C-alpha cells in the first residue's frame, strides 16, 4: 500500500453548451495508493461522475479535459492516444457503472459480456475465458454460476446484475476500479452486501478503489480517504476520521447534519437541511460557490478562497479557519 497508483492534479472538464461553457469540474486534485479506498461524495451535479469518466477517458468528443497531471502508475493518461487508452481501460483500469440494467447489453448473454474483455486484452481460449468467468461469478456471490452464463440481463435481479458488473470489472484483474454509485438502484439489504463484497475484494486483490457516492453512511463504512465535491471542485479532503470527526467546510458540516445519528436523533425529529440550490457553472465563478447557501457567508467569501491545510494533511477551501477554531 506504499506506492501511488493514480495522481490527479488540477483536473478540469469543460462542456460547450448553447449559453457558453459549462465548467463541470474545476481544478480538482487527489492521489490514490494501492489498497486504498477514496470516496468522492457530494450532491447530484457536483461533478463526481464526470471526474470518474475523465480519469477513464470516457468523455464525449466535444467535452474538453485538461489536467496539470493525470498519471496512472507512471503513465501520463493526458498524453496517450485513444488506442493506448483502450488497452488500459478494462485491463488495468475498470469501472462499475451506476445502473447495471442500462450498462449491460440486453441482446447478449452474461457469458458473452463477461468474456469479451478477457478476449480483448488476453490471449485465452473460449473455454478458458468461460472458466474464469464462472470463478469470478462465484467469487462475487452468484450461485449456479455456470448456468448464469447463458442467461440475459433481464433474467437477473438488480442485485445479481450489479454482481455481474463487478465480476466483469474484475475479469482482467485490474489495479484500479472506479465504482460510480454502484448501490443506488439497490435495496438497503443488497447495498450492504455489495459494499461488503467490494471491501473484501479490495483487501484480497490489493485494489485501489474509487467509490463515487452521495451517501455518507456508505462513506463511513468503507472509506480510507474522502473528497467532498461541491459545484465542480473539491471543497474538503482528508482521511475518513478527519472528515467525520472534525468537518471543516460549512458544506461538509451541512451534509453531516442531514444524517440521523443513532442514539442522538430522536424519532420524528426533523433532520438538518441545506437551503438553496447548486449555482450555475456556466461562465466564470468568483469566490466561494457555496456562499449563497452558507450560514457563515461574509463579504470576504466573494473574493479568492484560500485552501487551508489542517493537522495530518486535512485540506479545505474556506475563508473561515473552522478546523483550527473547531466551531461547534
């Protein structure tokens, strides 16, 4: 777990639209080591999924990706061509998408879709690929795995389809997996099983895992490091303990107030909320993007927002030095 597998510095994603340019991801930076789990959390529209797609090189042709550094295991992802990126994607880097029913092709069997990546990246026979697929389906908790190869996605439940997606991502034994809200479409019981499965696989295979989610309960259970995104930028980042024990950005603190706390939140007691909406990211944004929704906002928030670093590398963007003051 000592070496860094992924480094992202000053990543931006700009989308041209009729009204101008949508600055969907604005100068975000993070790194990830082998065996670590980074959870990227934030409201819908904060840029979490676009960040993942930018790392995987899956953005549309009209979308502009730029970065000071975008490096996977020493390889510059911003400089390599599409053929070399395709050779990495699905082999050493893999992605688990949010909704398996729309990610799996309804016209092909589970076996065909599982074996495709292995045939593409490895010289293996059909029988060898199917044997490996059966082994992985068993590893992710699917019973009667061999018979599942002949089934189609619509013949499986939501939980089974998501397990198939995980098995598909593991077919070539990647070093990095990005899971984009993999439990959103599942009920609570299945969510817990999928999260436990991802954690077990990460430990067993020493994977680096990026988990995109808006559920802080999920983050608390699985994260080593946390990056909180708002309006296209990371407003706070640190270890899971730092973020949960001493949240330093007003947005993070607002998210925490929205979660019921066992033993503290009384039945029927209203939960916290964050008033207002995420600002438009079309055109330029000056100062703190959260200021219109922040109870601590002052005139200084309209100017350049400093990035502060607290104890242990806990970073946050705010004009208020909340981490040092430990505001209640």
